[in-house]
C-alpha cells in the first residue's frame, strides 16, 4: 500500500540549463518518505531545500529523475491530472503564509474545496470543523491583516487540510514566527501527523524543531549528506 508515500529517484534540478548562468541545484537525490512519516529537511541557505520541496510538491519538474506520489510517476501525468493530484493529495504550508489578503479566513480555507467542486453546504461544515481543529473558532470572518502571524499560519494549515490530503508539505512554517508561536504551530502539525496519520514533510533551519521529526534528510550543495 503506497497511500501517503513519496519516492524520489535520481532527482536532478538544473536551473537555466544551457545558459551561462546554468546552476545545478540538486545533484541526484534518492529517498522514500513512507505513509505517516514525519520527515525533516535541513541544510544551509541555498543548499536546495525549497527546490526539493517544489519538486515533490509537483510545483516544478526535475531535469532528470522521477518523483512518485503514492506510486504514480509525476512525469506521466498531464497538466490537469497533476493539478488534481496537488489539490487532493497534497497540502502546503509556506513561510510567508501565502493567504489571499482580500479574502477572509473562511474564504481562504474554502478555496481548495471550490476548486475541487465540493458543494457549498459541505464546504461550510468542513470550514467550521477546520477552524476548530486549528483553534480559530470565531475568526472565520477576519482577513489576514486582522490576524496575528500565528493565526495566519493556522488559517494556512486549515487551508492545507481542506481537501483532507494524506501528505502535508511545509517550507519553514515557523520562519516568520516568534519561538512561542512557532512551537504552537509545530505542535499542531505533530498532532495532525500522529492523530490523522498525515505524512509530514517539513523544511526547517531549527535543530530544536528538527528533533520533533522522525528522521531528517540533510542537504548540502544539492546532495544528501550520508
Ligand atoms: N528559479 C531559479 N533560477 C535559478 N536559480 C535558482 C532558482 N531557484 C533557486 N535557485 C538556486 O538554487 C539554489 C538552491 O535554492 P533553494 O532550493 O531555494 O535553497 P534553500 O531553500 O535550501 O535555501 C540556490 O543557489 C538558488 O540561488
Ligand atoms: Mg528555501
């Protein structure tokens, strides 16, 4: 059973291939993240962490190699199949929250369900449930500017969970938060991993946070350190 599994084979990413500023950001990465795993990705700035996360998120395509999500080779999917996979299998949490500023918490969380075509009544029920999971009951009507950083990140987590994906990817999710708020966000992600068996992939700089993961991949100069 490959539910919630991510496998990477020989991943290479070359930016600006064939040009004078060609740069090889990933130099052949192989690893598997199993269902329910909590994997940390660590490494210095510029080592290729976000590049790797973008590849396993199907946001970008590798120059060589393959990413398998639940056994499906991403390169075999067309654009709409890839969009569907992203929408239904993967949830994303970013350092900058990436909420839509003109929309309320409710509307931000609703967006992935609109794209999926979930009926309005069901969307409403799910949003209330999600607001409660992330501890933001009563904040559904607030826009991002009317929320603290930690609250915005919790809206982003609720949005990531909207379509109940098996896999959650987080790129330095506490990078813009103070330590105490960051700890609450990590606790929330850990709880989702433990209680709902979500596969969790998290890029972090913070060795303290990395300790909460099950295992860590260390990247340096586009390679995994042994
Ligand atoms: N779109 C791009 N075009 C060219 N080079 C890029 C691009 N994105 C990232 N890079 C380069 O690839 C390397 C790895 O970047 P990144 O994956 O963002 O590192 P990290 O997230 O570990 O800080 C860096 O040297 C960066 O400058
Ligand atoms: Mg990065």
